[in-house]
C-alpha cells in the first residue's frame, strides 16, 4: 500500500511540473511565499546559488562541477584571471569571459593558459532566463598534464640498470615523456619543473638555503615545503611546518569522507602548538589546514589536503628513502603522508584514507585514526 | 549458495562478468565522464592530454554495443612492453594511476569509458627502482604494488594526446 501511494504522488508531481513549466500564466499561488527578490510572479522562481562548486586543474584547462539547483534550467560561468567581485561586470575583468553551459552540471574548459590562476563563478538561470546569485570565486591553475615518474633507467628481468632501449624489454618508462628530454635538474630531478617560493609567495632567491613552498610548473599546484631548520628531528621545534609533526585524518565533509570523519584529537598525534584545551590547536588534518590558511602561508589561503593522485604527482620513482626530490622538498622523511581521498567502502562508514609511503612511493590504505605526515597543496591564488 | 547463484544467473548477473561494480557516493569521483572525449575504441582524457585504448589488450571494441568483448591477454612484463605499435605504448605508473576511479570498486575505473575492465593487475612501463619487480596497478581497488616481471598481467595501452 505504501508503494502504491508513493507511485501516485510521483505521478502527481510529474503533472505538477508539466503544468509548472507551462509558462507565465501558472504560479500565482505557489510563488507567493518564495524569494522576495522575485517581484513578478509570472517570471517563475529565481534559482538559488549552485552549491559544491568545484574546479579541478586539467591540461590547459579545468574540469568544473556543481550540484544541480532547484528551478534551474541552465547554467552560466564567468571566468577571469583576477578575482571577480561583480558577476554582472564579468567582461571588465582581466580575460573576463562569460560561458554558457546549458543544462549540464559539469563542464570541461579548454584552451586556458597553463600556470595562470583562473577565478571562476557559476550561476543558474530559470526557464525564462532569469539568473540567480552567483557562487563565490573558486580558483584553479591549469597545467600541462601529468608529471613524469622521474625514472631515468631501463631494466631487464633483474635489478641491474641496462642501456635504453632494450630489445627484449622495449619502450620503457625512461624512454618516454619529459624525463629523457629534460636538461635542467636545478628545477627538479629530470622532467620535474618546480619554482621555489618564499613565505610571501615570491620566487625565492637562487642562493636561498630554505624556501617555504614549491610551485609545480607542470601540474599548476603549489606545495607546502616542510622545515627542519633547527637540524633536529624534534616535533614542533620548527614551527607550523615542522617536518616531524604528525596528524590524524579528519574531515567533516560528508560529500567526500566516505561517511567517517576520522579522529580529531588523538593522543598519538603530535604537532607544533598543541594545547589540549584548544581544539584549534589539535593535531588533525582539518585543524592543521585551518592554521596554515590563517597564516596565509606563501600568500595563499586555499590550502587543502592533496587528492591521492595529486600526492602521487610529486613522487620521484627514481629514488627511495625517500622517493622524492630532496632538492625541492628538503627534510622529507621516509614516512607515510596523508591524502584527502577516502578509501572505497561498501558500508556507510569508510574508516580508511589513501596515503603515500614516501619511503618507496607506493600507495597505502590507512585507518583515519592513525597518525601520519601531511604536506598541503594549493590551487594557487 | 547454489540457490543464490541460480537466482543471479536467471537475472543475468553472472553472464561473463564475475561481479558488478559498486561505487561510494560519499567520495568525489576522480574520473567523471566530463573528463573524456571518446572516439570509437579510443578516448582522450582532457585532464592529462593522454589518449587511451578503451579495451584491454586481447579485447575487441564492439561499436554496436559500445563495449569490449573477448578474452583479456595475460602477459609478462617483456610481452607487455612489446604490445605497443606506432605511438601506442605501455603507460607509466603515474599515467595508469590517473584513470583509477577512486570512488568505485571491482573495478575501480569508469566503466562507461573503459567498459568490461577486469578487476585485475595491469602492467606499467615503470621498473621498481630498488628491486627486480615492476609497478602494477590493481583495478579491483586502484592500489599499486610491485610484481614479478615474469608474472602474467593485463595491459591497457596509451599514447600522447598530440600524437
């Protein structure tokens, strides 16, 4: 009986929508309690702000997505190379461009400039073309594709390096991509291409012995560089970015935590500034992100955990212990680093997150309550 | 157990593919459809500018059903490296990890783009630097690990987007 009632109400809703989309003559009673900015009932309901607007860096482009918005029949973007204060003045901003998406809630932008941060806002329109308010700016920096692996040697069946190419083992990693053609190792091993940044986000002097961040000129991402300037492997004695600090995985983002937030205050984690009476100082990934954003490290306030794939992008598979270029990322311990990506679970509680073991570069699934290292990433700004 | 299998068979659940993929909606998709531009048996990934074979080696593209049919080849590392012709080659570890769909399991891949992908180990072109193995990606869960170069594993080829 319950099923029958449900079915009936769905049919009734269907009729309602068909009538509702019929046009201006409909809606006198339904709209009266709605949006106060909607002065003309015959114009339909103005759509809300598209939620969960995300931009992911792509090859000379960006992949954008957002949640569908009630009363929306189409979506429209404004993107520019500076912050968009006023959506309606889109074209007045540097490289300001309006882009009609249609009814889809995702789009791939192409032909953007790699390495250039773009600011993007999205808004919804109803079937009469009336636009709702736009989202806030999201920032994304288009890249040039994947980083190469770093591998510069060929192998046959054993573990001895052989000259490339090998007849029996042809066309290996070392023979393709950026690694074999890169000539400059000062910007990173083989095909890697990083720019070292100081605490204000300016390019660090060539003579600098320490730097705060590293901009990846291929992926467009900016990475936190860890510090151990005091020369000792002591937790918290090098400030907020101490290479020796460890954290539990914690995120309340129910769209992306597989149902389990993790552990916000473990006795096993230890980090700079910890105070048991102050939850802002806890040694979990979420609180740490907030602290780095509050500090506007390298001039940036959109620091976050890297996805598993982003964290993998800085692995240098040509070396182990650690599997990273220490000339770009000094003091990196041969330890496990968290990604922000939860591990698939067939239940409503996903208790694990993906991490990368920088001892050798492999991925690993770890309980969110474990304590591991963190290297934050930013989309630029 | 017998009953369960016969019910599953009658529903067509066990016809050829061992089990159905499942995905977790509380994890962001890592490989949404919008990333890909398909062209028959090939697909270009807009995120990486790489072009992939939609079928594993051994499978054949069926354009009528937009699927991959046939038996996936099980190849040693030497055989896997030798599969590529022209611009096609074995992907390196970062390239192969880039098409893992992290929110899904069995297989951890976008099945619209890469239909009928087995939940198996796939070879990369990357040797393990500190031992005699080479890197594999397991598409059951998307994890990576080293494997003996003489073992038989699956292969999916890639080429640079501009080639």
